[in-house]
C-alpha cells in the first residue's frame, strides 16, 4: 500500500509519469512469457500486466481530473 505525501506537487506528478513511462519501456522488450507478481491479483502475464497498468493509470488520472474540477 502506498500513502500519498501531505503535500502533492505538480512537479512530483510529472516525475512519477516520466518514471512510469521508463518502466513500461523496460517491460515491453521482455519475452511474452514473462510474468509479474501483483499483491492482490497474483501472477499476471506480461500482456495482462500492461493492460492492468493502462487501466489503473487511467483510473488515477480520472481521480486527479475530478479533484481539479
């Protein structure tokens, strides 16, 4: 579980997005048979992991947009 800091800076959000892009680029060249362990869903295949990250990121972006409204 990750807890946010008391103060969230715009710069920190952009740094996190850059870091996410870096990690996704690192995963893409891995073999299709690669698996990743998720603390709730257990072992996920590479394609499942990429899809999960896409959905999860969109979910968080929606929350940010709702807060900004």
